[in-house]
C-alpha cells in the first residue's frame, strides 16, 4: 500500500517471463530529473511521482548529486500504477534502472530468486552503521531466505481510517468504535446526500485494505498467515468467508461513493472526496495525510480531518491494535548494473538515504520516517498528533501485516486484485472469491 504500496494489475511473474527482449527503453521516458547537468550519469533511479512525496525524493537525489558531481544519479518518475507495470517489464527485459524502488515482500522474493537484484547482506555487514540507523522491523520485507536484498527507506505507512469532522458534526454522529457503528453510520450519511466512504476502486489495492482489516479483526493475523504459508483452502477459513460477506453487505448498503469502480487513486480523486465534503470517511494509507494537507486547502490545518485505527468487529479474534500497510519502502540494486553503477547506488544508500534534511522533510509533510531517534522531531511537528498516532500504530501493533499484494507472490497478487474488484462489484460470491484464490495458493 505508498501507494501503497500498495499495486498493480498485470501478473508480476507473467511480465517477468514474457518481457525478455522487449525494447522498453523507448517506452520509458523521464518525467523529470533532479540532478545537476554536470558530470556523467553514475546510476539511474526510478521512483513514484505525486506530491508532496515526490519532492522529498527528488531533493534527496539533488543533494546527493551536488555532493557527488562526477557521478550523478539520473532520476525518472512514474505514477504509481504505471510504475508497477513498467518496472517489472524493464527488469524482465534486462533494462532495469540501477536503483529499483519497491515495497519488498513477494515481489522482491521473485526478483531475488530469479537473480535480478543484488544480494546486499555482506554490504550491510560491512556498513553496520547504515543498518543500525533504521527501525529493525523494516528489514523483514527486505529479506529473502535470510539474505537482505533491499535498503529500507522513507517512511512507515500503516493504513488509517480518516474522517471529515465537519460532516460528522453536521450529521450529529460520532466516529465509529466498532463495525456495527460503521454499518449504522451508512444510512445516516446517505440520508443527507453524503457518501459514507470515498474509494478509488479502479486502482484495486484501495479495495484490498478493507479485506485486510476485516480478515484480521474477525479471525486474527493467523487467517492471512495461513494464506502466505500456502495452507490448503486457506481462503475458505470461516473467518475469511465472514469477512468477505460483511464487505459485500457494506457495498449493498451503499457504503461507498457511487461509481467507485471508475475512481483512481493515482489522481487522488478519492482523497479529494473526503476533504471537499462529498464523503464522510476513507480508509487509506498514512501517506494520504500529507496529500490532504497539500491539496485540501485549510482542511487539515483547521482541524477538519480526523483519523484513527480501524475499529474492532464484535466477537472478532483480532487485536484492535493490529494494523496493515508498508513497514517501509525499499531500494534494490539491479544485478545487471555495472560495477560502477552498483558502487554509486551503494554510496547513495550509505550517504544519500534518510539523511537529516530528508528526515525533516518527511516529517514536515506528515510522515513518520523509518530512521531511529526521531521522537523529538515528531513531537515538535505541526502534525504531531497525526504523527504520534502513526508512530504508535506502527510500533505498538501486536501484528503489523504487510499489504497483501506485496506479501504474496506476483501470480497470487494478480488473482487477488482481480477478484477483489469482482467482489466489490458483487459479480462473485464470497465462496467463489475463496475458490478462485485457493487455486493460486503457493504459486
């Protein structure tokens, strides 16, 4: 889940298998470069566009280039969904950038097992100071078979339930403290012509967040763990069927804005629905706070935005502190890069990632960087309340699950996202959803 990792629609494994020989270089063009004009290109780096996060990334590259004028990094930006297709195609064709931006987990495992990304284990052993400045929990999704294949970077991003305080006051209701409360709020807002929930359903991974929490709150983290471990018929767990059923009950009750299946997350249209007062609530990543702060006028600064962890489901087994999201973002090095390019990339990891200026910028846009020792900076921020909530969710959750489409294999992730769309469109039943997903367990 930034977005997200969140996350998208072509099969990662299929693309890796079919992309060999595809001339992607002509198709992938830069949306911008942060580096100064002088010096040769020492490494290439693709990452996500969308402000304000893009600005922080670009400034980190610019600062590194200014300090290393003879071997600069050339950066290229892409929208979230487009990037996830293009990077896999490029890797499969042997034309990946030197530095590969990602979310770890199942996709990284695929790259690592195919020998497409550099093993960084010994490098971290030789540069223990780099590893020691990062939250230890960030390395789980960077590790495959006991070896580290990525540098954790940027921020921890749990999924947050946001709400428009002004609309709640207007309708005379309180934020939900349970799933029953959510269902009771739906007709109250609909009666006032306000969509209960914003949703960028065309992007699919936004829908997935709902299932992540319902599975957890009803059955606990063990339900999805069984899926990851490939247990037979894991998706047919009674708790999973209950979660899928409850989700469809919310859809049938008109819990989401009309036309949600045609709304994209890349455009931030779902978030605009919240701060413009067209929707009362939204389930989205912690990165959304900074976007709403930047694009929502005085909505955030005037106290219009509320936020909380997802509420419990009555009778459920999951701990209410549990969360899902991105434990960090991740930078890998293409195994196809030259020795000189790899050297520049590692120098960037050591002296360009999570430096003081970048850490401050992440905090300024309402994000919690994964570098250790930032508590005082978080407390002093204008967004201290939100940052403290994010920090507490990330550090106190009894279970913090990685976004499903990043935790799963590429083939399973593609099937998951396709079937989630059908589930939300009410074109398949919970049992059909489970059967379709059981068919790709362990693949």
